[in-house]
């Protein structure tokens, strides 16, 4: 194979590689945007309706807790 023929093949290979790279990069820009994740925890006072934010007090009858102390409530 002649030197001129090798040069032509190298240029073609470089053009093909560049085109593949550009198409790959463009496909990342065209992908759908990510959806926001749902909240990891939801709260309910009646077991039917749930919300991502709880505005009330979680433990009304539990007082101050210090390390090593235990209290329980239902």
C-alpha cells in the first residue's frame, strides 16, 4: 500500500471517529431531563392522607430524653 493511500485512509478514519464522537456527545444533550425524586418519607395523622411535611409534634407525651434514658408512646 502506498504512502498516499495510507494517508487517505487515516484521514477518513479520523473523520469517522470525529463524527462518532460528535454524535455521541450530541445524544447526551438530547436526552430527557431527569425527574425529581419523590420524598423519602411521608407523614400521616389519620393513616389515609399523607404529606411530605409534618407540621405537628411527633411525640406529644415524651419529655426531654437524655442519653441512656428510654421513654415510649403510642
